[in-house]
């Protein structure tokens, strides 16, 4: 009888990086006031997002809900 060789399989460790969870924050009245003020000054969405420490998408959604235009054209 022939001896069977055991194949040496390498176990590759798959490191899974923990997905960063999104911490949802409620919009305060001062956040809304700041959003309206910056939008009125025709500030860009990216700058508004940075000022309010929120994503550009969150800014766009809230502005749409409030009926605020984010149009930055002169």
C-alpha cells in the first residue's frame, strides 16, 4: 500500500477590518440655522458639510427636506 501524503494547506488568515459604524446625530435647531445661513451665502456643500461635521449627502438631504437651495451658481 502506498502512503498518501497529506497536503500541507496553508491557512490564510483573513483579517477583517471592522467597518466604521455611522453615528447618527439628530439635527439641532442651531444646525438647521447654520445650514440655512451657509446656503444663503452660497457656500459649497463640501464646506457646509465640514462646518457641520456631517456628510455632503446628509447636508443635501436635509436641505431638500427644508426646501433650501444649495445652488452655488452666481
